[in-house]
């Protein structure tokens, strides 16, 4: 698992804790901060997934071009 994905998971977990704390203490600011941090975590994980997909696609494309060059 990539470092960015781990950061995303951490942000989601910490955000959930803050959101729950805000609900329990009726602190709307803390609850909102928690939601925001959770969303940041989700975005971070999605960005890491997208980066991995792009890297894999680029590697496949590179392999295809190298194979085509060998067949010439």
C-alpha cells in the first residue's frame, strides 16, 4: 500500500474520531472539522488509486512499444 493511501486512511480515521467527538460534545465546529478531514482522507486515497492506475497504464504502454520495436 502506498504512503499516500496510508495517509488517506489515517485522515479518514482521525476525521471520524473528531466527528464523533463533535457529536458527543455538541461541538459543531469539531464535527465539521472531522467531516472535512474524513473527506480529505477519501480524496487522498482516490488520488493514490488514480496515480497507481496511470503508472500501470504507462508501464503497459511502454511494454507494448518496446515489443513493437523488437518486432521491426
